[in-house]
């Protein structure tokens, strides 16, 4: 069996400006109560009761559409550590090896690290060539380290002089981030920027007492990045490190979304939870299934290091890398595959070679259709002989273990659907598909087309899906006590159960941010007759009844948790739903999602909900 490589909006309102202004004024603890927002438009970005940070559903929003389609991106780790190329010669002549962590792991004294950084001259960095290599590989976006843990900025920041412009031997007229942005724009490639919250260089980082001074510089740098390079995505890292807190994450995320509402942000902006940012970030690891409650992107290396390491020749084969990409996209995830340019800024030959081979495979006979724009689809179980992804009415079975002559591949189905047509991409052979046991047997008549994965395209009729409903949402009753007791403070129709009140927010300006409770009731109108997976993302207590039956019961105060229930729902029928939720103290979140074999995970949309 194939085993993947595993080492292991809304519009901005004027409100963000208040936050920005408070920051500019040096006050990071701005708490401006917002005006009451109608529940249909949770646009508030200012801290305080009434704020709802969930502006949209990342699973369906236009904002995230490119990210959900693109599937394959290039990570670039590049900084003054690249100048050492992974080797530090100690004063006693012995050599210590690492990569982007070399300063820390090899205990390089700060002055030494600064001294070598002053000689950093990546004159051969060729943004056009890097973008061309990404595009040629089938990658649709790039994320480059604007600042790694060593704190060194790869753009001409004005916040300090620890940067490529002011502290290097590099051409003072060049700005590699600007060059990359221009080349990416010209090639239709999205540019994202990596920014480490953890900073080894800034003396104000480690101590909570001095941290606000660091944080101010960090906000200034991030504003520079957004204003100057207009990144499509920000990729944070190191936020697990003290003294960074979940409250700091709440404030930073709100600040960034105020700067650029359609920005995509990873979950390391906060504390790596499904409620932080837009997507989860498994590192050097591919989860077994789609991540419940959040988009996801797996980042991984081509060899064993992120930053350039001249001694590291443990290159993965392009076949293994492609299979990782197929596994990832078949689970509705993205693959962010890393290159580490050398001291001169050149892409290592073996890296370029593998990217080229990946691109060749993806272009051949349109095999890339199995990746770009494809996702899990859910119609079938994951097979042991490869991966299956879905794009509309096509299933792409990427077979890594081709059957012996005359043999067949079994597909276990999770719902009823018909197969209309089957063909092998890049081959004239015939493919027979017959019903068998819990699914279909697929029997190709010829040989595999290549060693990596041979793609069988099945054209399917996924069965009856009802047109979208015309619902208006659920009845929502909000109580200003944590017991759902007495008269509700307010009653209204809530379009979706998709709320991130976090620490400071609440359902209404008149409801405190701690000690409130909410009941939703009405009906749920599914579009397919299937077993649905209902997921709640909650903090704190939650319980859900469907047709009078308690199906989710997590009635103890808790931190962010995902709870799931399998429920049989019937197309077009209005199933009764009731949800009770309590916010005790701390953060508050409450989301309700569904998925089924024929329905990708999403927040249950307004059209399928009714208040009665
Ligand atoms: O930039 C590369 C590494 O230098 C950096 N992240 C990648 C993209 C990195 N810094 N530290 N680490 C990786 C190791 C820390 C890993 C963990 Fe975790 C932090 C384990 C648990 C918390 C990563 C983040 C895995 C889960 C969350």
C-alpha cells in the first residue's frame, strides 16, 4: 500500500480603522464597542460586545476560491541562514550542520550571525526563473519567507535595519519580494508571504513586559508588507511560542482583515486551532482525511530541510512527491512544496529537476485535472491502490498499484451513483466498470501509462441533488445569562450558525462577551438523501437535536472542540433542528457544518435553513 511521506467578507467597515488608529497611537488594547450589527452582516472588526469575527464561510467564500482550486503551491525558505548553506564552522574548527534553524541549533553568537549576514549577497536570485519553475511545475501560488525566526526581513523594512537592504552585501537597488511579486503577477501566480511571529533577534520578543514594543514593530512590518506587496496570503509561524497568546492572535487577525478583507491567513496566526485563521497547516504530514471544520494545506520539503543545506542529498523522488500531491488533493487539501535557494539565490538543481518532472506528469494527458480544482468529493471510500479525487461529474482514480493483466480495481461507494463512462488518460485501452459488492469493479484492458500513477477518469451521475432551497436561516434566541433562562434578550433570524465571537465579541452590543447563551431552532432542508456528517465547532457547551433526537452532546465547558454526528437526512424534507449553546468565559465560537457523500464540507447555508 502506498504510504505518503510522513515524519511523524465581507467589506471592511470603518471599524478596523479604529483598531488601526489605536495601534498607530501605540495602544494595542483598543476595545471599541461596535454599533449593533444586524446578524445578517457580521462585519464588525472592532473588539467588544457585538463583534463577530466570522465574516464568511471559508469553505464557500469567493475570497478563498483560488486557494480551494489551486491545490499546489511553492514554499520558498530564503534568508541569511541560506548564506551559510547549512554549515557553521565553530571557532575550534568543528562543523555544525542545520539549515534555517542554524543560528539557534548551532548556538551561533548573535554577532557572528550578524557578521555573516552582512556578507549575504543573493545576486543570482532570479524571480522570473523561480516563478517560471513554479508555473512549469503546476504550482499556482508561491509563499516566501519574508521573515523567519531569525527576525531578518527580506524586504527593505523601515522598522529596523536587520534586513536584506540594510544588512547585506546585496545590491541596494534590488528588492527580491518586489521582484517576485512582479514576476508572479505577470505569470498569473498568487504571492503569499511567510512571517514568523517568534523572533530570535528582537530583544523585546521574549518578555511579556517588553513584548508590546516588539508587537508594535511587528504590526508596522505587516502593514508594510500588505501595503507594499498586496499579498494574497499571509503564512504565520512560531505563534506557539510564549509570550504569544490566543488574545494576541485575535487582535492580529482582526487587524490584518481590516487592512485587506480578502486576505487568506493560516491558523498559526493564533494557536493552530480550527478557529484560528482560514486553514490548518500540517507540517511534513498528510492527514488521513479532510480536516473537520477548516480548510487545510500540508507543507513539506523536497529533501530533509527547509532552508538550503549543501550536505542534504536526501531528495524525494518526483514520483513520491506527485503521490503526496494526489493524496493531498484527494482529501481536499493543498500541498505547499518547499525549495531553499542557495547563498547566491539559485534554485538547487535537484529541486528544479523534480519540479520539472512533476509538471511533466501533470501536463501529460491532462492528468493535472486530478489535482487542480479537484477535491475529495466523498462519493467513494479511499482505495488502497491509489487515490480518488472528484471535480464536478468526473472522478479521477490515480492508480499507483496497477492490477495484473485481467485484474480489476475495486471502488467502495459511499452513496448511490452511476458511472457513465470510463477511460484511461493518455491511453486508448478500454475500461469496463461493473457493479460488484459494495461498489464497482474497474477493469482496465491494458498496461499502466507511467510509473507514478495512471489516471482512470470516470464520468459519473452523482444522483439526485435538490436545487438550493429558499430558506432564511434559523430562529435565534440570545440570552444574557449562561443558562438559557428567562426571556431572551433578543430574538431574530440568523442566516447561518457561523460565529466567532472569540474573547471580546458577542452576538450583540447589549450582550456581554462572557456568560451568554444562544438557542437556535427551526428546520434543516437537505439537498440529498444521504447520511450527513454534522459538525459543530464550539467553545463552550453545545448540544444539537435533529428530529427531536439529541445527536451532539458536549455539555461541559471546553476549549475549541469539533463534535460530529452521523444523521440520515432526506432530500426536500424539513428536519427539525434545535441547538443550545453556552459561552461561559474566555473565547466563544459556534459553527455548524455538514458534509455528505455528495456534499463537500461547508457551513450549512442559509437557503437550507428555516426558522420554523
Ligand atoms: O519554517 C519551517 C520550520 O523552520 C518551522 N516551520 C516550517 C514551515 C518550524 N519552526 N519550528 N518548527 C518548525 C518545529 C515546531 C513544530 C511544532 Fe507544531 C510546533 C510542533 C508543535 C508545535 C508544527 C506547528 C506542527 C504543529 C504545529
